[in-house]
């Protein structure tokens, strides 16, 4: 009986962390797209006479957001696990 209960608890924790991970991943993808669009709009207005500079900065911001997709979910997932361990 105890083994079945332990397996059920582990399964619940795993599914919760998966939902959290994929939810954050979708949120960060949408956020990076919105950030790239808003940064291009602002930079295009700011560098009206130099549109090439606005495009270069937008590419740089887009690369930074894209790299954030790879590093932030793992970091946030480890922080989430540490916080959940505190409340056990």
C-alpha cells in the first residue's frame, strides 16, 4: 500500500512541475514575441532617420529573448523545486 501511495504522490508532483514548466515556456515565447514587436516599434520611432540601427537593436533584443527561453525555464524550475521543498 505504501509503495502505491508514494508512486501517486510522485506522479502528482511530476505532473505539476510539467504544467508549470510548459506554462512558463509558452508565456516566455509569447513575451519574447511581444517584446520584439514593441522594441522594434519604439526603436523605429527613436531612430526614424536610421532604420538600419533599429533593426540591428531589434535583432539583438530578439536573440536575448530567445536565449532566455533556454536558460530561464531551468532556473525557474529549480527555484520552484527549492521553494516547494521548503513547504514540505
